[in-house]
C-alpha cells in the first residue's frame, strides 16, 4: 500500500460516458453506485459523468452544477424541438446533437436537406446573455451543410446568383455564390468560442466530411459526390468572404463542415472534446484522493482509443496517479491496447449477457452485477483492513 494512501474505506470515482442507445452517463453512475454499495457499504463513491463533445455534453455540465437554460430551436429537417444549453457564471455549454443531431431526425435520414440551423438557434439564444465563453459540442450531427444553417440562424444571408436566399441543407450549397455576414450579432466578436472536436478530417476530398461521414448520415454514393462538390463550392464562397481558405484545416470537416464555419466565421478554436469537458466539470478536484477511477462507454473499441472519453479520463487520472478500470457494453480491444491507453482492466456486460439486445435492454441491472468486480482489483482489495488481518 502506498504511504500516501492510508488504510480506510476505498474511494471510487465514477467517470463514465453514456452507453449509447442504452443508458445516459448519469444512469451508468446510478447503476454502478448501487452495485458498489451493495458489495461494500463502506465504499466512498464519487461521481462525475463525462462526455466527449457529442450527445451528453450538456448533461455532463448540468451534473457538474451548471444551470439549465431551455430553448426551442429548429431541428435537422425544419421541425421545432425543445432543447437546452447550460450555464455557469460567464461560461455557456452548447450541444449540437440535442438541437439538430441524428437523434433529432423525425424519420428517415435526409442527407441533402438536413441542416445545422438548430445549433445556430441555440448560439443566438446564448449571445443574448452576458456570457463571454461558449463551449460548443458538435458531435452527432445529422447534416453535411458546411455549417451554413448555423450561420443563417445567426443572421448570415446565403445568396444565389439572383440575390435570393438559398434554402437549408447541404444539397443547396452549390447554389450559394455570396455570403453576407453583416447580420451576424456584434456580440460574436466579444465571446470566446471553443469547439469540442475529436476528428481531424478536412472539409472535402476522400477524407472529407461527405466521403467519410455522409454514409453514416444516410447518403448514397451519388449523394456523397453531390455533397462533396457542394462543400467545395461553399468553401470557395467562405474563403472569398473572410479572406482565408480553411477547407484543409484538420477538423474543418467535423460535424458535416460545422468545423469550417465555426473557425472561419465565428473565430472558434477547435479543441479535443473530452479535454474541454474535463475542464468544465473540474475533474482534477474530483479525482484528488481517489483510489480508483472507473471509466466507461457502450462500446470500448478502436475508436475509443482515438481520444474518446474513456481514454481522455484515463489520461487525466494517470497524471493524478490514480489507477483506472473500465466498464463497457462490449469490448473490442486487447489488454495491451488498454494498458497503453492507461486502463488496467475492462469489464464488459457481454461477458454476463452475450445476447446484444438483452445486454442493451438490461444494461442497468448488468452494471450493478459488474460493480463488485471493481473492488477486487489489488489496489483496493486491502483497503480498510486492520493490521494483522490474515486475509490475502
């Protein structure tokens, strides 16, 4: 036992992301805490639900004590949806996914028509307040419109050759020949905008927004070609308007090109999503004095290792000298990959319930069953034992 960690009840910090399609990060915390306390009533459980910039980002801020600010915005295909942003002091947290993301599609995907306008609606509401820093999570988008809808909602005018305003959606971007930014709020120049971005895709080309993410949003090969050409045309217009071409910037293709519009027009800075969230929730204060950090998400796979929430949390916990284990719905990485990412072990629900549908439906109950296994790791198993206790 480390002399810096005296004997006594074990302190476990629960810092999971959501189990997508099954449980929110908060629900994961509740299930794990229930299981831990049933296994050892003396265990000290702390929690700080996290996210990586996609859906759940605002929820993580709210769980950390931010105030909820409700707002009605335009969904990805024009319907009105109720969402919210979060505020603490002069900082606001905004989430694209809950405003106009894939989960907000009322029916089938609409790759050519879906828009980022809802994000702009939320930002417009934020700018009416007195905040001076906005953190924007852009994961989970339904659109490939280069951020045009977002800009239109903020007051920009996208005009065709006849001076008419162009309709929303990536498919219409090819008609835009002029971008009028005179209607943007003056407050934009007074606010720091930080965008949570975990991809390095440029706007166009084989690694661009349409080619890589369009199929995930329902685009056929022919529609991918249409969208890529439209984004290239849009990039020409944006560059001519602001004086700099950002299409090849790493992250310009994030959220169907919202990354481009955010940097080029809003003056945003792109940062790794989980780093922004950990700063917002003051992870350093939560991890201090913990004996174990538990991370988690639905699928622990190769994508997780590329800066998603579990690895981001593990990195931060490692800097604090606290060991990390993971829980997940399914695991698709090796022990060696986990250890390289700073995670000592992973417990998958699929080990208890191999049927994926049942595992998803009963994730809460299964997490309660997994929780006691977290207390069997060597750095916790001896905590709280009196001197001379013969147990191994």
